[in-house]
C-alpha cells in the first residue's frame, strides 16, 4: 500500500479562496487600524505560519499525544518538546499579532490571524493552546488592567516570558459561574488575599516558561451572590517582589487525564492554602464576568477554529488515503484479475469525503465571517458600522463555536470510516484527532449552553438587531449568487428557510416576553441545529457565488471551483431541507424530555 502524501493540514487554495474571493480581505486595509498592511504582508504571515505548522509542529503531535504531561513533586512537567516549540511560536509573533503596535503587536486583522492559526491548531492543537490562552489573558489586562499590571504582567505575557490562563470553573459549580466561591479579601498593600479552588485549568502549570498568570473570577468579601458579585483578578503562580519572583501560594492539587488535547495539562488548583496568595484586581469590582466575556468570546471563536482544524487535518488524511488505498473493483467489474481500484473511485467513499469537505469548508467560511465581523466591530470607520458588526459577531459566535465542534466530530468519524479497519487503530492518526475533537463540544461552554445563549440572548438582543443584520447579509448573498449565475433555486431555498427561521424566532421571542421562558427555550438545542444548518448554507451559497465568478474569469483552477459547486449543492440539497422539520419541532412545543421525571429513567 502506498503511504499517503504529507498532510497539508488545511488546503492553501481554500484558505486563499475564503480570504480573497468569498471575502475581500484586502479591503480591510482601508480601515485605519490595518492601513500598514496589504495582501503581501498577509501572505508573508500566512506562509510563515504554514511552514512552522507543517515542518515543526505537525511532526511533534503524535509524540505529545502519546506522552502527556506528568504531575510529580507538586509540579507539572510537559513534554520536553515544548521547550523548543514555544520559543518558535513566540518568535513568529503570534502572541500579540492582532494587538496594537504600541503593545508590541503587528495589528493584523483577526480574520487573517485566525485562518493562519488554524494551521497550527491542525498541526498540534495542544502546543498552540498555550499561545491562544496567553494571548486572551494578556488582552484582558490590556483592556481593563492598570498601567502597573500592563507593565508588570501584560508585557511579559505578550513577549512570551510568562504564559496565561483563564480560571473560571470550580469543582462544585461546573459551568454555573453564579456559584463561584473563590474569595478575595483586601490587604493594606493594595492587593487582595485570595483563597479557593479551581478545576479544569488548561495550561495551569508547566516547566517551559518562568511564570503563569491566572485570570481568575472571585468574590470580594461582602459581594452579593450570583454573577453580579464576581470580580476579576490576575493571580501569578510566582509574584514579583523585591526585583525577583517568589512563590505566590498557588498549588496544583491534581491533573485531569483527558481523552484528547493530551499535550496541554488540565489541572486542579488551590489558592491560598498558606494564606498568602495575592491577586491584583483587573478592571472594576463586581464587573468580573462582564470583563471575562471578552476572553470567553475570543476563546469560543478559538475553539471553533480548533474544531474546523481538527476536522480538516483528518479530512486531508482521509482524502490522501482514499486516493492511494487500492481495494476492490467497481460493481460492474466482475473480472477478479483486473487491478484493484483506489477506494476514492467507490461512490460511497466519495459520499463520505464530500460530507467532510462540506463540513470543513462550510465551517471555515462561517468562522471567517465571524472573525471579519469582529474586525469591523472593533475597527470599523463609523459607530454605526461597529455597532452592526458587533451584533452580527455576537450572533455568529455561538454558531461558530458549536457547528465546527458538533459536525466536526461527525467529520472525524467519517475520516475513520474511510480508513476502515486502519481507522480505529492507534497506528493511524484519525483516532487521535477524533479524541481531540470531542473536547471542542465541551470547551468554553457546552453545546447546550451555546444553544441557550443563541436563542435566549443573541437573536433577541437589541430588539432583534443582530437577527435583522443577519437577514440583510443573507439577502445580499442571495443577490450576489443570482448575479454570478448560481442556480436560482439555491437562493430561493435559502431565502425560504431564512423566513421560516425568522418567523419561528419571533414566535419564540414573543413567548419569552409573555413570561413563558421555558416554552421559548424548550428546544434551544434544536434551534441551534437549525440555525447552524441555515448559517452554513448561507456561507456555502457565498462560496458558490465566488466559484461561479472564478469560472467566469476563466482563471486556472476549474477543478477547484467545480468542487466548490458540488459541495454547495450537497449542503443546500441535503442539509438545508432539514430546517423545515426542525422549525416545526421547535414550534410544536413537544415536551417529552421536559415532562420526563428523574425517577422515570
């Protein structure tokens, strides 16, 4: 059997297509924040990231998956490879790439940075996670911290000297942040004495950088119960004191052994066992959760990209395997003496590959659009443009986090199926990527939580302003597709599904306004499913339009564009029709699982 070619992780052609044909990334350079950039600088960054991902990170993935961090003598020891990998990631400028020049950043658009980072995630998502978490934590200090915190903590995090985490979850509370018990007591020196326990803290300790800063939610003594009583603190594992770093009474109490993401430790931490854990308030007291949402939303987009990247690397592996693995003959070939066919020639294998392609490239397009709207929300030229983009980014975030994780898991199972008996063996990588993918539906808010957020908050926010903007974007895409010569029935089907979803949203929103919140949210998981299918259909119609435009230009790449049109047809013909029955399910108020009593199971 011929070995598959080296895995490209993502398709360079598709990434460029998303950036410059579906979107117009060069137009971002017209915004003052990105005026120093051009397609050339974007390409330099993308090419550097691709090389590091393929040549350096990817070869380390199997080693780090098979030899996870160990916890001994009170310290966490990660794979020794991280001591060489992390400096190379830092040298690429990843930590502050999207941040202003005055903080040491490159001021890159998030759209470009995120697509570049997807290669690193596909290559070795655990190694990249240290970067993503540190960037998010440093950005919190940049946005809300004092000048002293910026000089003392943020600068060292953006430079790679220190790393960072987000420390929200507590053992007794799980996702219920209203029940956080970590306490903070004011001290005479202006710091806070912190005590409490956190769990599932990714990257909470390691041995390749000199310090870790935990951005922690806690409750100041006397603060009210619930999320309104939460404040945000920066708590280093070692605090600066007298020109040196000293122990800050932060203890690792255990390591969680995960099915995936095995290169980065997930830890339980205790603050203040010795009564001497010092934290620094970040932002306003009582506004901790509001501040933390900045990092949480960034992390949700990051998890979405992890989902797409993990599905993509498995899809690319399955595609290469299918092209190189001879097995059997076509159904009408009865002569056993004929050579075996590569399995990609079998129709059912192409079915599985096409579904993977539709999920991966549809998800990548959705995430690219969410990142684009985030760029405009922060840097748009007018307040109106920023407000509209912010509403759209908020609406798309739960979708962009959930779809790649849930459907990405399905894509990963198909990659295993394409490999057949080899797929579920540890000698081949698809089984490891499947394990990694499962974490993405849990990280940064489970799928159930994202569904509640989408239906309970995002589609009704600002009087439905985000939903109206979404409708306008879909209608503009339908018009673009019409002008490009895409089959008119595709746009009509998308518009019909859109109107169904809008009508359902108004109906459920009205129920909520009348006080029947349970009725409104009863089928929030199904609502998430139908809205995800709709949103990805929108992005596939946009890709179909761009493909038709490319074919009309007569440029090279006919096979690429025809593949896009086939995948768009697949999604619009096989997935979009699922919206109608899901709408009726949500409208029906079917109550079997809510009526089910615990004792009936």
